[in-house]
C-alpha cells in the first residue's frame, strides 16, 4: 500500500496543485489553478448547443443532458476544492500525522489494526473508483474510433462522431476540425476524471479514516482499566476527551468542506437518473448503447454511493462511542470520573451528519434514489 491519499494527491498534482501552503497562509488563485475550471466550463457551450440543435429529438437531447449534468457536477467539485484547497491539504496532513502517531503509540493492539485496515480499504476504494471513472471516460473516447476502424476494415464509409454529444460553431466533422474537437474532448474528460477521482476519493478516504479513529477511541474507552491513580486517571481522561473533541471537529470540518458537493451530488444525480434511465429503456435493442449507458449509470450511482456510505459510517461510529462508555468498567471509576464519562455519553448521542440543507448523506437516501430509478423504468416502459 502506498502513502495515505497518494493517488488523490497525484490527481491534484496533475491539475497543477501542490501542498505548498502552510496553515496560516491563504494564497490567491493563479491562472494555472483556475485553468481547469475554465476548461470544463467552456465545454458547456458545445454541449448545450448540441441539445438546442437537436431539441426535437428526445433521444439525442437526453443523451446530451446526461453529459451536461456530469460536467456541471465536475464544475461544483472543482469550485469546492479551489474554495477549500487549504483545508483539503490540512486534512490530508492531519490524518497522515494521526496515522503516524497511532502507529508509534500502538505497536501491537486493536487501535493499530483499525487505522491500518482502514487505510488499506481507503486505498483500495480510491484506486477502484479512479479506475471506474477512467474506464467510463475511455469507453466514451474509444466508441467513435472503433466505429471508424470497423468502417475502414470493411471498406465502407461512415459518419464521424465525437466522443461526447457536442456541436461547435464550425465544421467539427471534417479535418482538421474533427481532430481538434476530438482532442479537446479528450482533455476535458481527463480533467473531469482527475477531479472526480481526487475530490470524491478524498471524501471516502477521510470518512473511512474518521470511522477508524472513532473505533480506536471506542477501544480505548472499553479497555480502560479502573481504578488508576488520580494522576493517571486525569491524564487518560484528558487524552480521551481531547481525542473525541478532535474527531468531532474533523467531522464538522469535512461537512463544511463538502456541503456544496453533497447538495450538487444529490440534485444532479437525481436528474441524471431520469435521463439515463430513459436512454437505457429506449436503447434496449442496441447492445453497444446499452453497455455505454449502463456503465455511465453505474458510474454516477457509484459517485452518490461514496457520499452516502461515507456519511453513514461517520454517523454510525460516532454514536457507538456512547455504547463503548456503557460497556466499559465505568462502575469502578471514581464519582468525578463517572461525571466526565457521562458528559462523553451526552456528546456522543448527537448524530454527526454529513448533510447539505435537507439532503443527508446516508444509505437510506441512496436506497430511496435506487427505488426511484426502478419506478422510472416501470413508468417509461408502461408509457411506451
């Protein structure tokens, strides 16, 4: 396993971002930082032009809208990172430091297992998610090339198609306009994949690490041996309280950083589900199109699942601290220590939610959107 958050850091470095800001510095954005944002925003024009040009063809319009919504979501994620880039780097440094401290303090024991295993899971999920996004983008890119290659192989002529449903204000189906537009589309796709892998990957990695540290805190409380000397009790209690406060602070910071992204993820994914389900139902006879939109649907649902799963595990483990206190040998503690433990219980009974407005990142809401998708399939097929 590589360094913690290594893959996400590589994606950010590819987009010209560096961890060169200290905790008190807030540098102005340079052109290289906002160039990716400008680049992705510029793609909205040919996409919307395509939808407007084919406004009487519902199939083409819905195909275009699914890409338009994905592009809009990427714009939100880029803005989220640019607006909070110092906090992102701080969180990465903080979790790396906490991992090192845990490794040094607990050479053998459950605490090390929680954090070490969490980092393995975070590394695997981050790499799998990046691979999923990359393969979806690659499938879009290879589609037109495969069609051109098949036509050349059979000696027939075929109409050139761009990887994405775009219409430029010049002839984009003849050389050299086609080649320029194709390259432009490839570059936009690379930016979209890089930022999705970085921003979404960091969220699930942060969430998994928070869960591991909440589990570590629970293990420390449950394994607390009473009674100890007054000095040792005070030191242990202070360590646990400080740890608990730190985890709640990091959870609130994570929620603050990702508020706009969570809102955009729920709203835009709900819209995407509608248009992609329409594409799936109306292209049942075409295997290539069916595979294309099925993979695209899987990709956007995976993005939503990452946020819902991350929010769910943070909420669940934060509440388990209450249970850990009750399972400990608290009855052997002094009255003063019992009072302090009761305050930890009260604090632990407050849910730590990752939310944006009335949208809460939870598995219940994810299942609700999946049920809506199934209902849309039934509705569209009944209309047809």
